[in-house]
C-alpha cells in the first residue's frame, strides 16, 4: 500500500473542546462536504498516540496533554485550522494506516 501523508493540528483537549468551538467548525465542514458530495478527509482523534512518535518530538513537545488532534489528507484545511485556532501545533506524517 502506498504511503499517505497526513497533516494534523493538535492542542490540549481543554483548548480544543472548551475554549474554541472546534466541534462547530468540524460540523460545518461535514455539512459543506455533504452538500458538495465530497468524501470526508479529516478525523478528530482523541489523545492521539502518534504525537509521541520520536520524529514528531520537536513539533509536539509543547503540546499540552491530554491532547486532541484533527488529522486530514488536505494540507490546506489544516493550514486554515491553524490560522483559525492559533494556539496549536501542526505537522505531518506518512503512513500506510490512518493515524491513531
């Protein structure tokens, strides 16, 4: 199976679920995708274990735990979320599997 690049935005669970209306943003994105018959290409990952990967250490060391991440194959969506949310870390990884 070919490697897929996944992009992510991650932050503390507190920030993403209480301080920012992340669920509203994701619900709106789902609605838009359905209206345009586009496949969902993002996931909300609770306490993502991939943040502990050694190759991501410099990116994720400042991300408070427990964390939440939005993972997508669309780098532009992750860039937009980064600008929208501000206090987050971003990065990417390659995998044959969906990140956990």
